[in-house]
C-alpha cells in the first residue's frame, strides 16, 4: 500500500510539472494587481538565460521553506510559446521545479514592460516583489541573501 501511495504521489508531481499555463498580458496584469496578505515573488526568466537558471534554486528554496506561509513564488517564463512542450516542460521537469511556472505570451515587449515596471530595461532575470499594495522591482540576478533582503525590505514598507 505504501509503494502504491508513493507511486501515486510521484506520478502526480510529474503531471503537475507539465501543466504550465500560457498567460496573456491581461492575465499578467491581473496577477500583478493582486493586493492581499500574500507576498508574491514574481521572477521573469527564460530557459536560455544563464543567470536566470543560476538563481532558480534560490526561488525554489524560498518556496519550499515557506510553503506554510502566505508566500507564492511565480516563475514567469519568457520563452516562446511554441517552445512550451519542447523546451520549458522538460526543463521544469528535469529541475523538479515546484514553484508556480507560467509561460508568458505577451507579444511586443514594448507594450507591456513599462506596465510591469517603468524602469525595467527588459533584460532578464528580473524580479518583482508584491505585498499589500507595495512593489519592489529588481533587475538582475539575485543571490540567495539578496532575495531574502528584498523580502524583508518589502515587509518593512507595509504596516
């Protein structure tokens, strides 16, 4: 019976790893407009971006260590939508990512980058911290200590 439950859990996580929704600009704006007690760490990345791939374990560890807290890590892949099954799904599965992964099919970056963050040049990785109506944006690769520093910074900004 225990073996059956273990196999069921393993197969469920494999299925979940393949369920990566493609989101639009409207979906992204809805996500970024959420204003509640959940700290959202939204990381923009791509499978072909070396610095992005290097920092992914920090986000995974954050999600794993705070799974019982109101915290949500959302990894927004900027890979082409046509690469979802060939590249993104295998990448997520191979690295056993457990954070929420979405693939953004937003069209022309000039139409949406400024709405995410006016100071954003468009380079990745980039991370947006959202908490109780406050926003902090960081463009560039984050170390694990820097990730936690930004979390503390945004929490201090809110009453």
